[in-house]
């Protein structure tokens, strides 16, 4: 198309068909030189964009001064921004990478729930180094209004692990501040008084849910963790020598715990689960506790909570972990088990965790000491001290 001059320097137009309606309209172009290079750019149409030579001239001046970008530059900038956005290592992308690298992580299920529910809504689209302290402070405050400190601690622990994972693999920059630790009272222990324990054992005995009932019995008789019981296989139980092998416990090193008579009775009377329908050649699950489909449990809280409710236990008593605490508390308060032995029975990696039961053992020792004092006082009141027969002889 022929280019026509206007009364403005560097402003031209060509005639073209109107985009709407009949006839022709002017299509304005500007020509200018910048950094030794000549540019020709379309700036708009006479009717469709309501463009005039004067407006085109102003656009030309702005382009020369660098105050306005060309349509091409705007498109290229938008494209570059889109590419940059796709390349950002946001917290959500870090989570995806983390999952791929930690497929065997024991806490992956809990981590997923914490990320999707608590971290992703507010921080998922942010790069770690662009997260500000105010955002994490607000998140912490809001979570503490709804959840226990331990839950909030797990959420922030996950945030820290994700960032450390990214920094360690040079995927992202670190946070620009230090996360404030969540204070949790780790000394809290859950225990059952004699009446509650009696009610629970009655509810367990009356339950028709054999799997849930026996899991609760085993937790009470051995102090095993929920995950350890879920992973328990028949070949982990040595009935002959009287031991249970714990696979990959929380401490990380496989261990053995004694199989007491009560736990032995539970396991010996717990039927193996057949996983095929061939009566002549039955095949049984290798796991002790299994779902109806023959696979090991991942969760069973609804079923054990039903038994807990039937026993009338407090709402905040954790049906399985609470039984582990009850087991430990009974041993510690007996005064017959030292803390080192209790640590081994609970498969605590460090004695620090076992120290929460120290006050119970101290109380038992105080009671024993008081009993000795009472015996001596009683002897002094009668002013008679009987010697053993062999000494009297």
C-alpha cells in the first residue's frame, strides 16, 4: 500500500478497508530513528482506534524518549514475563519436587495434608525469598486460633523443610528471616485412671471390630506406636523367643521389644487374613492388621474412636497414642522400672523423650521412701525391733 505524508514529521498513513462498515480508513504509522536503527511501527486506525495524526505524533515522541513501548515490545515483555513466571520456584513447585524426592517419607501423608490445607492457600504461589515475616506471623496466629500448638509446629516444620530442600539443591533462595519457633509443651502425658482403664477394656471386649480392638489391646500391652502396628508382619513376631521386631521405628533403627503374655495372647488369637478365595490353596496377608482389601492400614482413627467413645473416655484422649502413654505411665509409676529400661521399651532414640515420665517414677520413689519412714516410726512407738530369726539364734 502507498504511504502518504501528514503534516507531522515521521507520521504517515496508508489506506485500508475499514474493520467495520464499508469504505476506507487511514492506518497511521510512525517512523523514527533510535540507537542508530530506523523503526517503522503501526500506531492505530482512523476509525477503529480513533487515531489522528496529532496523536500519532505524540506516540512517536514518546517512543523516541523511551516513555512508551511498541506493541511488539509489549508482546515480547508479556511473553518474557510468562516464561519467568513459569520458571519461578514457588513453594507449590518446591512441594512437587519434594514429593518426588521423598517418596518413602513416613510423614508424606501428613505433610501433604498440612501443605494443601495450611501452606498452599497463603504461601503456595510465593518464592521463599519473597515471603515476608508479616505473612508467616499472620499464618501462625490464625492457625493457633484453630489448632493445637503441636499441629502448628508441624506446619512450620514442613515450611522450613521445603525451603531447606530447595536451597540445598539450588532451586531457590532462602527466607530472608528466621522462622519463630512454635512453643509446645512436650511434657504433657495422657493417662487413664483405674476406672477409665476398666471401662476401656470392657468396651474393647464388647466391640465387634476385631481389628480395631486388637490394635488397641496391643498398644496398651506393648506401647507400640500406631505406625509400627500398621507395619507389623507375622514374621516380625517371634513367638518362640518372645520378641517383636519393630520395622523402621521413629528413631530410624530397627529394634526388638519383649512379647509379654498379654500381647502374646492377643496375637495368637488374632486370625490371619486370607487374601484370595481359593479354599484349597489359601493365601494369607503378611501383615497382622489389615483392611478388608488385605492391605495394611494407613489410618484407623474412626474405628478406634468408636471404641473410645463407647468407653466414655475424654474427647481429647488420643485413642492409640494415648494408650502408648498409658503403658509408659503405668511402668514409670510402678517404681519397678528405671528410665533407661523404659526408654528401650518405648524405643525412644534419646532419653530426653523418656524424661517426661520421670516425675511419675520420682513419685513412686517418694511413696516407697515414705513407706519406709512409716515402718520405722511404727517400730519406734512400740519400742521393739524384731530381729530376723537367723540373727536371734
